[in-house]
């Protein structure tokens, strides 16, 4: 390096390839790139730069050798082509980026487009989160403790309730923290862990809903062989397979995505670490990853959905052949709750994950993601308890047993 440009004590090396400034936490991040590294001395920030080729500021000196008065008018120096201008002193940064998040942390910008609504959204989402935990914990306790809820359908319902609790614990606390403390940095390891858990829970729920649809098909279309096929051992194996099947899929996608280089400001325009907003920060060719993501989405979401749809077509054909109207009503009532949950879940996850780099705005994706991360887990206990007489009866028995009069 030239000795004139060598770094001296008191100087800082500013690589303007690195200085992506986030103009505002609520705004769209803008990246400014100047491909050069310049030695910058903070003490010289307000002094005229020493240009080569004779373009120097004239400093009139007195006979005693003193410099001219500071109030003397300064002459504007012409710029020299082919030479890099001295960098400006760095402007003020948001507080969240000053505490170390520029060093590689991500910043979740969930609902940054509506900053005035954040104080209202935080208590609303907190109430939904608490209702989700309470409702699903109650369903899991009822199906595990009440002897009248020992059928395979309620065994899978308990697994679904436990899965929704895990899903909510992974997403909701980070969402509340983003709303209450906007701009807080998220370490890449924490972001990768959240993405791993989200993908694992989504994959497991797809397979679990498929197992529940198959259980309903056997119960209605093969009632004589239902007890022999759906043994407790088979139910446990199916539940274990649904829980564990999401782990390798999520692990491969997470490791692959975080192996890409991330450039520019690391502001994630979402309320949790998801594939689509993270892909927008990658400065590399991701076409192979997107193609594999499409294949995985088809296998994990579309194939189970087609199996569920085929099960319900066969169920409907069997129900229509029943001679009794009471039997038809009872058969359809046992499937209505599961069908509502399937429509809510697959209708939103398919929109988000089938085209991770689609032209939907990040704000619209946040609203759609809310439906399967907060709304559906909160509604599942209400759907299954309000439409199922046996669950309501078990809840009544539990309330009677725990009441002071019963003691």
C-alpha cells in the first residue's frame, strides 16, 4: 500500500463495501456500495482533503509564520477524476444497530409498516398466545386423562394440541418481543433455530393431519376392520413418524439456506425467521435452492393434501350411500372439525411456501402467516370442543370433579 495511504495511529479503516446503512427501522433498507477501502481519520473530517496534482487549499500565513484567520473565505477545490473522494463521517444509526446488530445479527421488522398499531397489536397477540396455550393444554389434558376419550381420533387430537403448543412457543414470544422492542437484533444461530423449529412443526402438522384423515376414512368406510387396523401400537408409530419426519427436512433446508452469503442490511421484513424474507437477503444464485424448495413443498404439503382430499371424497361417497339420515349426520359431524382445520392450515401454508420468492408484498405475507402461526392454533381447541359432544361431555365431567361441591 502507498505510504501516504498507510494506516496511522488514530485512524480507522472504513470499508464502504461493508457500510449498509439502515435508514430507519420502519423503512425500506437501502444499501450504498463504494468499492474501495479508504483510511479515514476522524480528526480530519472537517478539514479540506489534501489533493494531489497541486490542488491544495491555499493557506495564507502571516510574516511570523502563523496561519491565516479561520474566518477567511475558503476556496472550493475542484474534484480530480479517477480519485476516490474522502468519505463523509458516518451519520447517526438507529440505536438497535449501534449495539452490535451490524456485526452480523438480523433485525426482525415485523409490522414496521404500521408503527402506530404496534401498541395495540402487542396485547392482542399476547391474548391470542395465552388462549392458544390454555386451549391446547386443556385438550391435551382431557384426551389424556378422561377414560371416555381413548379412541384413536382423540389420541391424534392430543398430538395435534401438543404440536400447536410447540409451534406457538416458537413463534409468539419472538413476535411479542419484536412489537415491544422494535429493532432488537437476532443472532444468526437463534434465527436458524427458529426457522428449523418452524419448518419442523409445519411438516409434522401436514403429516399428522393426513394421519387423522386416514383414521376418519377407516372409521367410516371400514368400520368392521377399524379396531383391528388402528391398534394402539400403530397409533403410537404413526404419531412418532409424524413428529420425527419434519426434523430431517427442516434441518437440510435450514443448513442449506444459511450456507448462502447474506449481503446488505440484515433487516428481515417479517415477524419471524422464514424462508421467503431470508431469501431476499441472499446475494447469490438461489435458483437450485428454490427448485428443491418447490419439490419439498410439493412432497410435504401437496401430496398430503391430495391424500386428505381423496380420503374425504371416499368418505362422502360412503356417507351418501347410508340409508339413515341420523347416521349420515353423525358421520359428517365427526369429520367437519378436521376438515375446517385442514382448510385453514393448507390454505395459508400453500400460499406462502409454494412460491417463496413470489411478488407478494412482505406486508401481505405477514398477514397470511398470522393465520397459520397464531389464528389456527388458537381456533383448533374451539373447533374441536364446540363441535364434538364427547369432548364437551368430558370437559363437563372434569369441571364437576374439580368443583368444590363434588369434594
